[in-house]
C-alpha cells in the first residue's frame, strides 16, 4: 500500500499515531467480543432470574385469565394494556440493564474509555454515491459478509445438532408432569446456551484478532511519515540547533563568570587554557572551573589578567586537563603532582602557602 507521496507504508504505527487515532474514536472495536460478553451476562442473568421470571409470567397469565367471561370496554382494555406494559418492563428491564452494562464493559475493556464527538460530525464525503457504491462492493465488505454468513451457518449447524439429539427424548418427556417438563426444558436450554457460548467465544477471539490486525495495518506509516512525525515532536532541526547554540552561550557565560574564583590558569601558549580552583574548606581536590581552545582560551587568559590570576605555561598539563576533565569536575589522581606544582607556583606569586 502506498501513501499519497508514493512511499510504501512499511513501518508500524508510532505511539503518537495510535493515540491520535484513539482521540478521534478510531479504535479496534470487536463487535463479536462485546456481543459475547453481553451474551454471557444475559445467560447468567437469565439463570439467576429464572425463578423470578417464571413466577412473574405465571402471575401475568393468571391476570389475563381473570378477564375470561368479562365484558370488555375501553376502560378495561386500557387498564389491561397498561398492566401488560408494566409487567413486561418489570420482567425484561433487569435483564436488559444487565446486558447493556456488560455490553458497554465489553467495548471499554478492549480500548479503554473514550469520549470523542468526531464520529458524530457530519462528513459530506460519505454522501458521494460513487464512493458509496465502491465501498458496497469493496474487499472489506465482502470479508464482513463472508464472516457473518460463516458464523450464522456454523451456529445454526451446532444448535441444530444438539436440538435434533433432544428430539429423541420427547416421547418420554411427554409422559412427565408439567413441572418436570419445564425443568427438563430449562436444563436443556442452559446446556445449549453453554454450547453456543463456547462457539461464540471462538468467534469473538477470531474477530478480535482480525479487527486488531487490520486496524494496525491501516495505521501503518511510510518512512517519510515517521521522519515527519519525529520532526514535529522533536522540533525543526534549525530550531534545535539555535536552542543548542543559546545553551552553549549561556553555559560559556556561566563558565566565564567562575574564572575569578580560580587560583591559576594553565595554558598551552596559543591553543588551550584551563582555569583551576582549589579552596581548602570547599574542594577535596583541585577543580576545573573553565576551559577552552583558541579564541575561548584567549578570553580566559584575558579575564585571568583582569583579576590578577597567575597564568602558568605548561603545554602537556594543559592538554591533559583539557582532554580528561570536564568543567566542574575534580582532577584525576594521576595529575595531582603536576597540578600541585602549578598551584605552588601560583601561591608563591600571591605570597600564600599550599
């Protein structure tokens, strides 16, 4: 598959692209998985409420029989109609609420809670009859139709097989009392329901895997899209370079402001300059407070002269300090002797002792 710029969509979707799609309500929704969870809730709810439903139906049947032989009028019919509606709601509403709740849980469990109004916004492109006709005979529509047909056929064959086996028991069941017949029917119905739930569970797993596969396939990106997204996240390279230059400039200014605290500046006459600080009550060993090469080295020496800081030419030591020690770090032990000699030189000039 190629994008508009001709790049092949070979890269997996980035977390940002997946999150952006999620904000727009574009998530991998498996209808079969949500339906399976709702069906499980309906089966368990029906089993738990079976006694309540049977007693309610029995009472309603007796209520209907109470009208036998009575003269019907509008008042009587309206009362019977209202009672019928209320009794139906009383019996069906608990199960309906349970199924609705678990159906919603089935969706939320797949991709989390999402609130987006974008799917509700009008899209006039969908009114294009040519595009709609193409979508009607698209590969995706054919696949969806095949899946629905296959699931219905498999479910009907499985249910028919078990129902056919039960017909062999009917001659015996007819001889039993009504209560025993209802109990037999409830047991068989529950058994068939469990079998069908197993079938629907397989359908749900297959549908979930298929939906997720095609969803993430649609979100795949070309290499150029990945680069563009990285640019947008990290910022334009020119802006990053400018920020880096500002950071270096600020760091250099802080470094220059620390030079007056140095005891001595070690130089390689023309290339390197390293300012060393050693305060007995603060530093366990000498610390590099500033370093630089070429023009920066010249500026370090100028500041040192302005503050009467001794400058010692020692090319090997200057090169080692510049290469091995970062600003703000203490010198390594192997340079202690050489640095001690330089500090002694600076202290002699200042009339101090090391």
